[in-house]
C-alpha cells in the first residue's frame, strides 16, 4: 500500500463507526466550550473552584444513576447541595472559606466514591469518574451543542466587562461593572459546563480541559481575545488527538485526552522557557575566557 | 495664631453661573465602622479645577470613593448631577493580565454603555485619540504590563478621558510622571476644565494647587474650601498638622515647607 494511503487509512480508521463519530463530535464541542471558558477560569483564579465543583457533582451523579434518573438532574442536585453545604460551613466560626469548601467537597466526593465502588452498585459507574465519551447519547450531543452556543454568546457579549474585572477588580465598579453579577455569571457558566462535560470526560479529568488549554494558550498570545481562540483550538486538537491515542493504544478516552492536553502544556512551557534562555544567551556578549592557570 | 475653630467654616468659592455638578453638605465619609472624614461642604461647578490637599491618611481617597458611590456616606447629603470618571491612585492593576494599552483605554467606554453593548469602532478611535493626548500613541498596541509605571499611569488617564464624564476625579495623577508628561497632563487638565468639566485632583504639591485656583484641604475633616487664597499659613498648618516654615530659595522662589509637628523649637 502507498504510504500516503496508509496514513489516510490510519487517520480515518477510528471514525468508521457511528459510536466513535459521536465521540468525536462530543469532544470537539466540549473542547470549544472548555477552552474558551477555561481562559476566564484561569484569569480569575477559579481553578480551585472548578475542581471543587466537579468533585461535588459526584454523589449527585451516582445517586441519579442508582435511581435511574437523568444524570444531568442528579448532577444539578449535587451542585445545589454542595453550594448550600459550603454556605453553611463558611459560617462556622474559626473555619475559613477555603477550608470550608475543602471539607464539604472532600466529604461529598468521598460519599460519591463510596457509593460508586460498593459491590451492590451496577457496573459502569467508574465511567462517572473517568468519563465515557463513547457512550454519549443524542441528548448529550444536543446539550453540548447548546452549551457551545450559549457559552460563546455569553462570553462574547460580556467580554469587555470581564476584561475590566480581570485587570483590576477594585476599580471595576467605578467603570460601571458589577463584580458580583459578573462573578455569579462566570460561576454559573462554569457549573453548567461541568454538568454537561462531566459525563463525557469524567469527574476526575474534566478540569484538565478547563485548565491546560488556556495555560498553554497564554504562552503563545499577548491579548485575551486571541488567547481564548487559541485555547479553544488547542482543546479541540488535543481532544481529537486524545481519541486517536485511545483508539490505537487502547487507553481510556477521558484519560488519554487529559494526558495529551497536559502534555501539550508541558511541552510548550518547556519550549518557551528554552526559547527565552536561547535569546538571552544570544543577546549576551560572549564572555571572555576565564584566565586559565598557566 | 488663629483659633482652629475658625478654619472649619468653609469659604465659598466665587459665585459663577456655571451649572453645579456635585454638591455635598455636612458629608461624613468612612468604611462602615465610623467616619474617617467629616464636615465636607463642597459645590463643584462645570469648569472648576479643584486641588484636593491633605496629609497621608487625610481622607482624599476616601472622599473620592464616596463621590463615586463605592462607599455610602456615613451622614450628610451628596447630590451628584452627572457621571464621574476616575483615575485611581494606587497601581492595583494585574500586570500579568493579557491586555494592550489600547484595550485598557477602551475600558473607559464600558461605563457609558448598557451591559449588552460592546465598545464599537467610534470608541476605538476615541481610545486611540486619548492615548495620543497622553503622549502614548505609538505604544497603543504594547502589552499594558510591559509599560513603565509612569506610562501605565498615563494609560489610566487616557481611560478616564474615554469615559467622557462631566466630573473627573484624579487621585494623585502626577505621581511617577516625568517633567514632560507632567506638563502635558497639566495642559490636558486645563483643556478638560475649559470643556466645562468639573475636576477634583488630589495632589501633595501646594504650588500646583495655587495655580489651579480652587483648593479643598482635608485632614480627617474639611479644613478649607475655596479660592487658593485660603491657603494661609494657619490653613496649611491645620491641613498638614505641622509648622510651616518660609524658605526663600534663590532657585525656586518662595516655598512653603511643612515640618512635622514636633519641630516646635524652631
Ligand atoms: N479600606 C479601608 N478600610 C478602613 N479604613 C480605611 C480604608 N482605606 C483607608 N482607610 C482609612 O481612612 C483614612 C483616610 O485614608 P485615605 O486613603 O482616604 O487617605 P488619603 O488622603 O488618600 O492618603 P494618601 O495621601 O496616603 O493617599 C486613613 O486613616 C485610613 O487608615
Ligand atoms: Mg489616597
């Protein structure tokens, strides 16, 4: 067989089945959404919140799957319980906010894991932890498509105001930007994105799509709007590459995607650091050879 | 020595026909617990350039934040007839945030627009022109965090210009500016006042304050408000809580030098 034909077969082989084509569409949609929103998650230092929200979802998801209810409903209920628990725990005197969140989220995640791993629980629940992108339904795809439309629309409209907060939160009110409204909006968008993405990418790995692509994009761009576009592009390409990896290496899809995305960031970070060191070395005048002893 | 009680009576500025932009009566400002600044009696008219004088902690920034609506008045009344633009005092911006100087100047447009509207082409032109007015036209596309401290300060002035508000509050805008930039900013402030805007400018430079015509002296309470003539030795002493020593310097002419209060044996 001609080499270019072999390459073509290699590239198209994974997508001969409807199952994998749906997975491809799902990760492309989630990549666009996660990459764009992730830019703001990183800029607003919300990485910890994203991780916490994702983990707090777990008992709700497990509960819903045990009861045979829609996972989306279960996840939403889980988030609601977590929000109330965090608010209550935050009022306990002597317990600071971060600690309160950590306590609540760890407790909820532990509960979810306990339920998921108990012998009575039907198989397939580890899909909730590591994702089951090959098992996405038409509803899941429609939700992901809706998420992209809503998210890109909201981020486009709010972009100027989010920029104001990102640069200087304290001066934002003087520039006519309500910080509380914007914070709540970003957190709600984050919660919705996690709810939609968690089934495909898994509870433990979903945050990788929110954090790694924008971190990598930040190394390549100097303004926010291009950074968000590059972040989405990296997320999409990385997610598709992850699916190839999963197909040919037989690894779990969610884990493969997370590995490719984090790997991309690490390679880029090392590359830019090396490039910076190189330009420094070039611009420095060559040092005089040290006076060697005779 | 004057009785300090005399000084609390505000001297009204010369009556003019210009419209009133801002009026404060018996205003006390603070951060919830108690007032840190009391007795503010102030009428800002279109075209006024008011120098706000006071020691560190005198209440200049607190007054600005109250006028902006960021802080609720502790007591008294505050009538604001128009929008305020602001150049904040301290450099609080995140320098690692990926925005250009033009992006930052353009942020001024956000305060004029409803939440669903994005700044348009006209705003963009305005932002470039504003950067030109502060002498940064050729730096418009540079990353904000890569500019020098004085350049960033000037970008924030440009942002206030883009806000295009009838009232402009500038909190120590001359800090960190070189001589050329300071001259340019003086010209700009004059131009803004000529356009019929009301300006409140916090400064530590008494000579500059004399040039601007109207002064507001604060030291935990309002010490004086009115024409620069109110800047007598006793007013300056009450403002800065020290002893004023006259120095006739051959180079700089007549100067008032404020010494700390414990230098009384002079
Ligand atoms: N966020 C705050 N919370 C509580 N008190 C504050 C706060 N900011 C300032 N203060 C207090 O209010 C008083 C007035 O401070 P303010 O910042 O208005 O002074 P200033 O005249 O602007 O001084 P400077 O010349 O140093 O800028 C000070 O005693 C200060 O300690
Ligand atoms: Mg101040």
